[in-house]
C-alpha cells in the first residue's frame, strides 16, 4: 500500500532532550516536506527536500534540522526541544513539486509532540 | 507568512446543500491545491489547479481560480455528513516555487 509513515505518533518529552521524528514513504517520491500545525495557524512548512541531499527552509525552520540521505526517508530532528515546539507535525511527500511539475502531496498520519 | 486565507473560517450547512469556501492569496502562483482534513488526521488532497487553468471538477467538487483577483473557490455540491472536515488551500511561493504555503482553513460542519 502506498503510504507515508511517521514515528512516533505521540511523544511527550522534556525541554532540551534531543529527539528525532522519522518519516518514510514507499512511493519513490522525490519531494518530501515537514509541517507543523497549531490551532488557528493552519499548517506551516518547516523544511522541504527536492531530492536526496537537497533540503531547503520553509517558513518556520528555527529549532529544527532535517536530512535526506535516502530517497524514502526524511527525518525531523529537534536538537534541543522547547515548549513552543509543542505541536502536531505532519510529513508529506510528492512525486515532484517545483519547476514545471506540480503533483499532489500525500500526508502521513501526524505526530503529536508535547515538550514539557 | 501565510499566503492563503480561507473564508469563511467556519461554515455550517444542512445536508444536501452546497458549500462554498474561498481562498485568497498574496503573490503570483504556479498552482493552488485544496486539501481536506478530518479532525486531527493527515490531510487528503482534493484538487490541484494550475495557474493557467480557470476551473476544475472532481466528482461533487468544483474549483475555480481567478489569478487576476488572486482568489480561488471550492464548491462542494449536495453535501453529505461525511464532508464534515476542515478544508485548506495551499499554494507554492512563486519566487521559491517548491515552497508550499497553507491557509488557516475553513471548518465545515454538515447538519443532518
């Protein structure tokens, strides 16, 4: 089944404790992206990746890191989480997005993160 | 920065009626997409419309795009209880065409 998976689905952690949220897609998509969703603010893009080893900042990259070493995986790293990073996080992938080609995004189920 | 702003923020209609949601954006775009989200779940893609298109249909969904007014509308005809969800528009940021900006969404409730 074609899908985007995220792990963990729920995480409660404390300020400053490094964490990684994994994202994996099995559709051979080139484009992957991370979003956070906060009440009243919709989704805001954190980072995106056009392809392996190519990443770029979205609207709210501060406090986050990403890497794209393989096409299928796009982990989100919080080196030193803070309470203002408490949010619902979504990973998404698309065959292509940019240049001449735009395709739909497929979203993962979300990761609810609480930073105490 | 938010590119797309949906209007209204919330909409409640009777089952069977049509629902119209609007999205306005600020800069030139290459494409605009509409997504649906059921409470706290992942988003589901509905329709993508390119900047050179004016209208697209998919089942009970009709999307229009007016680039001169920088606006789009999503029409859901003959609404059903299962259409209850939040609806978001998303655009690329023209100057950075692979960046995606979402609006804050319209919460649609269908009354039985």
